[in-house]
C-alpha cells in the first residue's frame, strides 16, 4: 500500500519539474500577481482585474518565490512555486492520516493517506499541481474538520481558535473553500444548538425554572 502511494506521489511530483505544468489560470493570474508584488517591492492594486485582488494568502506566499535571489530564469521561479504547492499536498496527505486516526480512534493507522488517490482528479488538468489555488485551500480543510470535531467534544474558546484559523486560511486562499467551510460551521452550530436544547430540558435546568 505504501509502495503504491509512493509511486503515485512520485508521479504527481514529476509535474513540478517543468513549467509546462502551470495551468492557464495560474499563468494568467495566480503567478503574475506575486510577480508584480516582488517587482514593485510592495503590494500593488490591479484596477479592472478583480481576480488578482481577491483572496491574497496564496499571492503573499508566492511573493517569496519571486523575491528569493539566485534564480535567473523565470521558469525556475514557476517551478519553485510548483514545489511550494507540492509541499502543501504532502501536508494534506498527513492531514488525511490525522483525520482518519481521529475519526476511527486508531492511533496505529498509518496508511490511510493512500486513499487520497482514490480520487484521480488530482492528475487531471486544473486539479494537478499546476499553480492554482485549490491545494492551498485544501491544506486547511482536514485540520478544520478535526478542529470542529474537537470543539464539539469540549466547547471552549481555546478549541475554537484552531478552527477559526483553518476557516480563515481556507477562505483567504480561495472563496470556493466555502463549500467545506459552511458545512463545518453548520455542524458546529447544530451541535451547539442540540447541546443547548438538552441542557434546557435537563432536570437541573427545569428545577431552576
């Protein structure tokens, strides 16, 4: 199982070794905005091009790619951006293991990350490591799931902080992260509502009335 997962991960990594893997959206928007930041030495507006002005987390991360010295050819910077994205994919695989361990309560479970490749869209254009924002937003999703579950177990503000950080990170990376942010918020709100309902119907609460 690990050998199969390793081979598929290597196959995914090969795309980061050529700038030809950069997809259209990245070449037009996601990599040109940080390039302009690095060129100007500051954040600059993009009048009339709202796609470059919306979620800025990925742009700020990739500004480093275009600011680091020693890379003379522009293609090398694009490849470095792809490597930065691939590193987040590896952390997402670690998130698969963490989330699975948490859900099934089995700390010995280690190979569940290979299940990530049951969804082969990862190797299809616009879903592969191509410089888009999907994998940056996905990086926050599974930690957000675990944080939401832990908050439901023990509703303290200290446990709300990791959840808020994950939700904010996903939203600041890509607005489409709302597809997993809103369900998580709905589950947390529903859990708190159920807890409040049970408390109001408990003997202690009824005795106070």
